[in-house]
C-alpha cells in the first residue's frame, strides 16, 4: 500500500504450478490496522473480512477458469453486449474478456472508445458496419422495472426500451451482409405472471392481462427479424438474480443487517431465484452451443418466500420478524406490488437442464453464502497481521 486506510499493507499475489495441468493461487497479506491500540479492537473482524474476501475471489477465479475450459470454443469470439453497465452486463463483460474474447459494448451515446459501438433505437442510429462479422450479440439493455409506482410514462419506457429496442437491433442484424450467427436476448419470468404453485417450464403459456407478461411476450416476439434471417436466437427468461451488487438482494440487505428484515407478502408465494454466477455461465453455455428458443434462467429449486427470508436471515445471523402484509404493499406500490413483490412464480429451467447445463448453485443457502462471502473456500489464502498487532 502506497496510500490507503491501513497503517501497513503488503500483498503478494502469485500462481504456483502444481503439475502440468494445474496451478495454485496464493495471496499472502501482511497488514497493520490504523489507530494504534484502538485499531487492535477490530483485529478479529478485519481478519475475518479479509479471509472472506479472498476466499470469494479464489472461488470466482476457480469457477471462471473451469467455465473457460468447459465452454471455450478454441478461438477468441467477437461479442457485442448491450446493457453492459447493468448488473449482469457489467459482470459479463470482464468474465468474457478474461477468457480471451473480444467484447464490444453497445452504447447509447457516440463514443470514440475502441470497444464501444453506438446504437440508439429512439433515433434509429446505429454503427451497423461494426456489427458485421461478429460471432454473437448479447442484448441485455432495458429500462429498470421497479419503481414506487408505474406511471403511464414509466410503462412506456419499460415497454419501449425492451420491445422497440429489441426489434430495432433484431432488424439491424437481419440486414447485415455478414450477420452474427447468434443473438441472445434477455427476457424475464414476468412472462408467466402470478401462477401460485404451478410448475412452469418453457412450454407454459404467458399470463393474460398482466403488464409485465405483455411486455415479455412482445419482447421475445421482437426477435422475429433475426430468426427469419437465419440467426440462432435465444430468449433468456431471467428470474430473481442474487447479487449484493444490485437487484432485490441488495435492496433487502440493509434492513436485514439491522435486524429489521422480514417477509414481503404471503409466506407461500414462490420465488424463482438464480445466482449471478449461473446467469453468466448460462449465457456462456448458450453462446457456445447450438441452442435456440426460450430458456428459463432460474435455479432448479424455486423456494417459498418464507424459505427465502429465513435462509437470508440465517446466513446473516439476524432475526426476520418485520413482515409486510400484501395489503400494505398494494397500498404503497399499487400495480408494481402485484406484478413484482407479490407475484408467485414457480419456474423450472427445464430447457437449460436438458441441454446439459450444470448449475453451480442449486441450493439457496449455498448461493447466498457465496454471494455474501459467508463461507470460506479451500483455496490457499493467508492474511497475516504484522508483529506489532500480534
């Protein structure tokens, strides 16, 4: 450390070979906390947090290397990604580039950056020539769904960003002389609506009369031009993504950490969740296999809201007594509550499983522990306080 919060920090990061086909990642850290004797009071907490952070880094490194070994096509792919600044896109881009692939970000403002490709469905502008010859386009862009209430304007933005944006990109790809052979586009399990305990696979019909179901149905249909042009097209119906960096988990963490957590809605409504890690590797799986059509991006075992809340509280070691009645959520959020927080959707990833995808995290507790760094891997990780701190 040249400048930073520690009094002293020296970190050695190295890879050591273990035979012809393996290596060992080792992080050796020597540190001293600031504030003298006062800082010593936090020594145990600091060590635990450092160990958790590096155990998480090692798990991710191991997972990513295994994925690139499993799915890598043997040559670098050239892939464009829209929504590259979102929760999934901002993780997908470095994940793919770490595997040696060339990734280009589809951006909404003209840019001189070499990895940026300008497109804007509202103005009809796109650097179409830069899409020629790509291997794939992964389309993740869209207006955030959650809001305190859906105004007519907000609904128009949600619908337009997904349906009109996808149609514009699909038609652009279809007109290319050398279009990418694969087009992967995000969708959502809102396609199915509120269906109670019904087990929903990709063959289930969309819900009738629900706004999000209408959006996702038209969203998926907007890929028609690409499909008709012979481009392999897959729609990813993504469930509740587990990550402390965004989404529902991030929103719930502050209250739970303060022992103010609880259950929104009914205890028996279903939550179809998926770890962010499985979203990334599921995309990689679709990119490198000849697969098309809709795919549910959810873990194989959806859970009830009661189970979800109890599991999160258990991992954090906090109570979860402050349940919010459905009536109060409807009063506060209106239609948003019924179609998001209170919708019971029990989604099964049948197509992914049948295609041979093996989930990294099928168990909810293991997934949450991984995301929150509440479990230590067996990777070599040492954090050694300096002698002055015992």
